[in-house]
């Protein structure tokens, strides 16, 4: 079909070199891309009806469709990989390149969350527990730890006191006191052996272990019942001590800085301090997939998508002209039909690719492996067992 009266460029039958003739030049340096580009252009033109009908496209138009198709294929694969691996790579340095890499699943995000619980339960965690002290005054019961320590040693930052070391003297330190716990019976027995005048006399007395434990317990019960128990009350870093201190001495405590615990931007263990890390979908480092690395299945999808894109572009071109005048008549063009067919084909190809990718996701593969294991166990269960005769 010759175009008369309207000067529309048509496909000449072959294309020039694709290198330097693509809009974005994403793959122009790839030798496989350079080889497949002209061949794909011929494939597309012939599928659109050439040489039986003229194709109102040039090689650069088909090359643009070809480049778009390769980029779309790579984008779909990368989007799938991002969704499948985000949990394992979030927080990792963004200086890495994950294109074409096998991402090993890890418990990184779970462990980071567990460390938060570890900090609250004081069983691990990733927050530094610091030690501080304040000087107690005789007969003073109340102390503001934030004012006395936080405002001075932590530059006014809010602190959270986690442990107060306000305990009675350990019972074991008074265990060998000759006047504690020996009892009249023990003392009389020591006097009978002539050891009563020695100090400490208990050094000469062999007793079973449980007797030592009972003696320690007796000392502790005596302190708790007959004396003021050592305890404290802590509210908003304001400390009330029991019993009231009777002399000046240091009181030690453990604390954390509140803003360090609550800081959502703390450095993690995966990336060097201060380096950029993967935070969300937008900065996970997946680059354009090299065309040479795409297998035959992917390249077939790219050819089909190139054909659909070229058909859509041809529909747009033909839609500019409702008809072309010829002698004594007009020829109507099928621009709108081509565009509708191309849109449906592109949607079908993208849906098909996404379904195939989803079937290879980690979750789908684990479900398939579980089903295979269950079926194998059922098959083995039906195998007759051998009867052993001794």
C-alpha cells in the first residue's frame, strides 16, 4: 500500500546499528543488545505485516520500543526482588549492589527488634548501661538524680535509672563474727573443748553446709525484721532511701540515656557508622539488569513486549490520519484498533510475568517444598514394611 498525498516515513526493510540510536542508551554498550536490536526490529516489522503492508515506523522507533521492553522487564524483576528481600536487607549499607546477587535470608530485623526487648528487660540489648554515683548526706532521705547527675554528667539529657545499689551489708561478711549466730549451744560445746576463749571460735567447729546456710538466713531475717529494711522508692528519677542515711557516703546506680534508647536513627551493626543505609523501597540498590544476563525466556518476553509497544506506537501514528487519499477513494487506517490490541497485550504480558515471579518467591517455594515433603511422607507410609524373622 503506497502512501500518496501524505509524506509518511515507512519501514525500509532493515535497521541500522542500534548503538547510539536509542533514547536512553541504557544498553548500547552491551554486545548482545547490539546484535538482538536489529533482529528484533525485523521481527516486529514482519509481525506487523511487512512487506505486505507498509509500516509507518523507522528503526529508531522500534529501537526505542526494544529498549523500553528490556528496561520494563528489568524493572519488574527488580520490583519483585525488592519485595521479596526487603526484610533481609533493610538497614544494610546502600553502597552495595544487589543486582544479580543471591540474597541470603537472615534474622537481622528480628534480632534488632529483640535487642529493644533486651534493653527493657536488661538482658542484652544494644544500649550502653552507664554507672553513676551521688554523694549521700547524713539524715537526708530524698535525692533528685536527674539534677545531681543527669544535668551535670550527661549535659542535661534525660536519664533513666535502671538499678540502685542500696543494700544491707551482706550476711556473709558477718558470718564469722564470734558474737553472731553461734548460739548458746554452740558456744557451750566450744567451751567444753577448751576453744571458747579463742576468737573466732567458730573456726574450730566443723558444721554441715546446711547449718551455714541457716546461719546466713538467720542473720538476714534478723536484719529484715528487727531493723529498717534497705529499700528505696524511685519516681521520675527522684529517689527516697530507706533507712535514712546516717553518714556521708557514695550511692552508685546504673542508668541509660533516654534519647539513645528512643533514637530511631541509631547506627546498626550492618553498616559503618554514618554511612547511608537502605531505608525503604526507593533506595534499595538494584540497577538495570545487563541484557547479556537475561535468559531465553526473558528475551522472548522482551520480544513480545517490543511488538506490543511498536503496535501501540504504530496505532498512535496511524491515529493522526483517519484516512489516506488515493485516486477516486480514501483508505481508512486502523490506528485505534492497534492501540486497543497493544494495551491489552502489554497488560497481559506484565500480569503473566508477575505471576511467574510470584511463583518463585521465597514463600511460594517454601510452601511447595512443604507440599512435596508431605506427599513424599505419604508415599513412603504406603510402602510395605519388611517382616524381620530372627
